[in-house]
C-alpha cells in the first residue's frame, strides 16, 4: 500500500513539473518569438524592415486542474507595447470572459474553470490590442487556439455488451469463441492513456483472452454440455498498457456450450411387458417404448427397428416423430391357442451420427419387449376353408352336396351349430344339418336356370349363439344331358319351280341348352314320317350343321306350293336326346337368273322403280282424296252451323238477363223494355179477341206465327202459383232420378217482380186473362218440347170454362 502511494506521488510530481515547464516555455516564446504581420500590412516599411506585431505561440492548458488559484495559460504581447500601460489587451471567442480571463495591461491569460478534454479538446479565441486613450486598434485582430492537455482520467469501457458467445462441446484447446473490445476516451496520440490490454478475471480455468485483440479462446478440450452448458467469464480491460496506475473496466461474457452428438441412445429398462387380446385387429398399437438421449435437438432424433425374425413377422415398430417413441403395432393376427407370449427385440439408433465421435462407442441400444396374448371367447372357425362345392343338376331333393366343418378354437370338442343365411338363399334351394354341417339340396336343380349358387354358412357355439362366424360357399351345378337339341330358328326356305336336282336350298343348325364337357356333337336325319319323301334330301355336314338339297326336276305351284320337311336332330348324350323340327319350303316363281319373283300371293321381289305414268296416276289419286276430305269437312261445318242456327231459336236461349241492380221496385228507367219486347211482334195479335179465338187457334195454324201470339202478364190480386210449384217439383224429381240428362236440359227460372211493380211481367207462364178469351190450343203444335206447357194451359182453360158454366 505504501509503495502504491509512493508511486502515485511521483506521478503527480512529474505532471506538475511538466506543467511548469510548458508554462515557462509559453511565456518565453510569447516574449521572444517573432510574429509575422498580415500580408499588405502597413507595418511593412519601404526599406524592407518588418514592423513587429503580435508575439505568441500555441497555448496549452492541463485538463482536470484542481487548484484553488486560476491556472496560468500564457501571455499575449504586442511588440509596440513599451510597458507604460497605454495598451489595453482584450480577447473574444470561445470561453472568453468566463473560462478564460486576460489581464488588460500585461496580456496574461488564466483559466478559471476545470476543463475536460473528453468534452472539448481546444478553444478558439481572438486577441485585440487597443490604445487605452483613443480605443483604437493598434494591432489587427488575430486568432489563437488554446488546447486542453490530456491526462489519464477515463477508464476503458465495453460499449457493445452484454456479450453472448457459443462454442461446441469437446472443442480443441484454442478454439476461438468470440472477440470483445473496450474503448478509452483519453487521447490516443498523447502518452499511453488510451493503450488498452485485456485479461481474464473469472473463468480462466476454461477460457483465455488475447491481451491485445480481446479474442476469447478455449483453454481446455473437455467442455461437456451435458455437465455444464453455460459459463460466465469476466474480462478486464486496463489502459496505460497495463502499467501501474492505469485505469480499468470489466464486462461479463456469457458463453453457451452447444451440443454435439456425443451420447448414444439408451433404454431406461432392459425389458418391457405388454398384453393384448388375441382378437385385436391388424394395426392395433400394443404399447410405446422410448430410448433416452442426453443430447438435444436433432441429435436426439432416432429410429427404431425389430431385430429378431419372429418379431419382424408378427409386429411392426414405427417412430413417433413428435415424441421420439417407438410404437409397437400388430402386423399379423394373434392366436392365444397357438402362442401365448411373444418376445420382440427392439433396437434404437441415432438418425444423425457425427463421424468425429464414432470412437466414443456404438450409437445404438437394444431392449426386449414381451407381449402376452390374452384369451377371448372366439366364434368357431371353418376348417378347411374351402369354399367350392359341386353337385349334379339331376340330383334328387335331399342329396348331400358337401359338408362344412367348424371348430371352436377356445375349447376342444365344443359343440357347434350350423345354419344358412337365408338372405343369400331366399328360395331355400339348399338346407344344412344343424349338427353335422351337411349341405343337402332342398329343391330340384336346373343348371340352365342357375349354374352357380352363392350362399353364406353360419357356424355358432351351441351354448352361445352370439359367437357366430360366416363362410361364403360357392356351389357349382354340374350339367347333365337333359335338354334335346332344337333347330336354331323356325327355318323357311324357297325353291324355284324350275329347280334342278341337287340344288342347295337351306343350311340348318341347332342349339342345345346343355353344355357337355366334351362339347356338342349333333346328328341330322329325316324323320321317319318323311321316309317316302322324293322331293328333298338331307346331308349331315359333320360340323353340327346339315344341308337340304332338291331331289327332283322342277316343281309346280299349282299342284303344291308348300312342303313341310320334318328333320330329326340327335345329340351325343349320354343319354342321347332328340327332337324333330320342321323346315317349311315354299315353291316360288323365279326369273331366268334364278331370282325369286313371287311365292304364292306374296311377292318376294318388288320393282324398285316406277314409270312416270304410274307416278302421275298415284298423284292424281292422292289429289282426289284430298279434295274429298276437304269437301266432307266443309259439309260437316255447314251442317253444324245450320244446327246451331236452329238451336238459337230455342226459347231457352232468348232470355236476356240483367245482373245490375236497379233503383228498386219503382225504378222504371233501369231497363230498356223495348229490347225485351222486340223479341215478339205483337202487331199480329188482334186487338179485339186478345190473342185469338177458338177458331184461330186450331191445329191448322202455323207454329212459327203463333210464336208471337204469347199473352202478356196482367197483374191480378188473386195469384195462385201452386200449379207452377207442383210442375217444378215434378221436373226436379225427374232430373234427380235420371243421371243421363245433360245439364243443357234445365229449367229457366223467372222471378216474380212483386206486387207493386208497374212494369208487367215478361213471362207468359203465369199469364192470366181477365176475359178468359186466350186460346192456348196452338201450343200443341210446337212440338214435344212444349207438350207439358200445352197440357198445363189446356187444363187451366178447361177449369176456367167449367167455372164460367
């Protein structure tokens, strides 16, 4: 401690001596050193003598001055100053009057404040020399600089922190980790204040630092991330090149040790046990195992595989990429009765192996997985699993087709029951013995109807019908020769009248629904009933076809125009079956080339072209038919219009109906009575007799003229409507009973207008004549439509005559 204080004292003493020396030099130069005037200055004399002006040199002031008195900086002086105080010195510029003060008489400059070079390195000022009496400039204003002299007052600083670096584990000694750099605010051009050196304060056991460059390197080769993955290293920077009295600063560097694949995978256990039921389907996961790896990142990625042959066949191992676990799944169906325990060897190995660390050992590990198969109640199993049976189509009902066998895998000799799924045999063509499994025919078989049958057989435990297994069974119906051959089509042939003997008429073939294994072979011959035939011959061509030829010269249609030739066809069996078919041969007329012209009344060949005359005749016929059709349509339309005009004269169509409402019973202006009265011509009615006497109303009168002789309504206080009510009721009853009456034959209803209406009624039904002179006998000549009306009025007329008499 005493030595440190002694060294510090010597340093301060040296600094003080240097300051004094600099001050004395500045003062000396201020007095003696010449200063050049400005170019063109009037101080330049004609004789070449230079007038002396400002006298000073550059000024220096030490920073961080801690004295109590102002620090002397230097002196400005003009050579015209004779020391009598007539010249006044002033300064201006940076810090003038505040930091720097000048003695007006002597020109001495002092610093009154503590300066810091790191904040400002120099000050620029201007000096003036004036006459104290006249205040005139004696010297031109001149600029000068005061530099702040540096001392070692700033420690090195790490400005880029915090520092974080990384290095791979197991790196060799001297591996560069990172570089740190400190900066010193002192003047690097003056002394050693800014010369920095680096050293390690903490962590020197594992890392070193270059004293000049600040590069951090590894000091050992056994850095292990799994042991320690992070280091905190303290680096110190010292100025003055590390000499005694230098200032220092430090920083903490975090160094992360990165991982390399230097650790193999390891299973925590050497054996794992799992269990699974024997009915587990293929692909079911049994369990998971995982090998541990001390590394991190992709260095822990691994794959798993099954090493033993038995395990490869029965089980499959996949890797879960998210958890890096081995997933063991079933690859083949398990059977408790066959094997209860399976042993599987599972191996784990790293996916990415670093070749630099192969010598550390093998990067794989193995474990044993024991899989116990659990027994479950299984349905019976069909043995052997053959699914094809055959039966002859002529087998009798109840014949055995085959036997299916199913065994209970859980218990030996356990009874099994059999059945047929009737959804696959809805017609119950087959049956099965529930105990033995024998399949028998239930109906007569026919291969030509169905050659194959697909049924499903069920096998179940006798005491537990829920345990059911199914087996598909295909039954093939074997063919027997039970269908005779037949002619392929109902053959018809034609022969010319002038045919020659041996001429080919027709080639025939046959069909047979049977399918013998050796193929079809048919034999042709004429039927026994054609043994006396001398017209045609039959030749078997030996390829399942036969040819019919003529056997005589010429045929005559007038004698016989059709020949029926019976042909016997026999198959090869066994047993041999036969059938007889008939070939129809027609005798036709032919031209000289042998082309058929006509057979009986049917022409086989028709001319493809017509002559122009035939075409014209055909067109004329068509035109006549069109004219006739148009004429008939015209006549029908005319007749229809005539009937319509006659219907228009029907009294029922002459009723005019008004639907608009009037002003009441007293409104006589609402209707145009002339339009209603115009339907009748009352001019022909005699005024004297009120509608004709008995002589004029006889049967000989014209009904058309009597149409206008309808009487008018004359209001009477004594009105009796009972007769009309009875009439209407009878007509309603008849219409209800007769369903064939069309709706056109309906009654026209005429409403009674009221007792106070001045307008007379338009209807003649209730006509009543006070004079009783109206003769209604003419109504009998109006035809059957008015028969009831004529009888009604004739009866009323008779009643009136009786009352008068």
